[in-house]
C-alpha cells in the first residue's frame, strides 16, 4: 500500500483501542468493511497504521484514515484529504450517502454526493 498521502505524513501514530472499536462499529452500521492497513517506510523498519473502509464486495477503497500527533486525516477515494480533531468527528462527517434516485429522464444524486 504505497500512497502519496501516507508518505507525506511520515509521523503517523497508531489508533487507540477505543478508536478502533468505534471505527469498526461505525463500519458495520454503515455496511462497510474496515481493514487496518500498514505502510512500511524508511530504513528503520517503521510502519504507519491506516484504517481503510471498503464497500461490500469491492476492492476500491472508499476512505483511508490515519493519525498524526495533532489530527486525524481522512483521504477519500477521490478528492482532497480532510483533517479533524478526533476520529469521532471524522466518522461523523463521513456518513455514506444513499444512492441516487432514478427518474424518467436522469439519475439525481443524493444531496452533496456523487454516484459511484
């Protein structure tokens, strides 16, 4: 897992167990699969921990979340990364949107969301 976003933030730290349980519960509630991914960097055998969220039966990542000493960074599959004070605030902002509603002429995406 080599991503530009992770290599730019080479000072990430691991999530606390309560944060991991929160993220796992959130993922289950929203029918997502959460995976703890590790990225190796540097000569000192250092690893970065990131939480990846996937749609069911999909290999494309919906979000990647990691921490540094001062913030939680969220990188969506498409788009710019966002920073939050804590994991709970990040997850609150990431509630997956519903699929668009099909009308006679077009598909209208849910407010503020793009169809996949």
